[in-house]
């Protein structure tokens, strides 16, 4: 059996993967490594923002793209978290008749609400499988068969429609099986993402702004 090869690069936290039936640890910033039978991972270069999988790691995942995160998105998330804290803590502070149980319940709901905002926002990935594209973030995910994808266009409308993105400059993928007609995403390397998508969807239209 040939050793599995996994090329990783990204935001510094790395991307976990299965290789040769075992779990690989998180890998550092800008690294690219090939797992061999001796467990050695020699360095090489690769493009940031995605991971390429090959070999015998189940033969399923081909590419994983992370979502880029811009300052605008961070500001929106920060404001959302502050609003949740204000709504939960201000009434609690002025309620002098509160009990310990009341405090625990309110604080628990506050932490759960913040977690529900942060989890989807900072776990977004776009995964290329042999027969479909998986768009996921937190509990939300969409499986998009390649044959249903009809068009990809640039978008800056991040507050409307179905979206799993974390930046103002994103892409909108139109596909026939979509409940809302399309999904808006923001892969770190848009050019590479479109090139990989075009390989799998040769009849897909690409907006002239992206050419």
C-alpha cells in the first residue's frame, strides 16, 4: 500500500484528517506534509487556505477549503456577542430578587447563545468529494451534486439568502436542487476554488467578473 499524502495549509490551526486509518494531529501554519510508513512528515510548499487529500484515506475527500474571515465579519460577530451579553446580563444585574438558580440558568443560556453564534461562524468549510460539494458550518450543511450546479457569480450581499460565509467578498453558487436557488460562500482562495469547481462542472457558467 502506498503511503497517503496530505498537503495542508491554512489559518494556523491546521486541518485534521484521516490517513492510513489513523488520525493525524493538527498541523501548524504554512506546512505541507506527507505521511509515510515511518510516521515522518517532511515539509513542502502548498497554497494557503485549502487542504488536498490523496492516497488511501477512504478515497472520499479530495479538497477542503476554509472560509476567509475579514474585519467586517469579525465586527458583526463581535457586536452580536456584545448584544447577547447585554440582553442577558443587564436585566440580571438589576434584578435584586434573583436566586442562584436564576443566575445559573441565565448565564447558561447566554453561553449557549454565544456558542451558537461562534460555532457556525468560525467552522465553515467547503469540501470537494468525488460526486458532490459539501458546504458546512456548525450544524448547517448542504450537499450539492456537481451535475446540479449551473452558475457561479461574485456577491457582496451577505445578509440575504442562504449563506455560509465569513467575508463580504464572496461567491454565489446557483444549483437546481437549492431550496433558495443558491448558496453564498467565501473560500480563502477564490480563483483556485473556481478552477477546481470548473473541473467537476464543465458546463457551469462563470460570471465574467470572475474571468
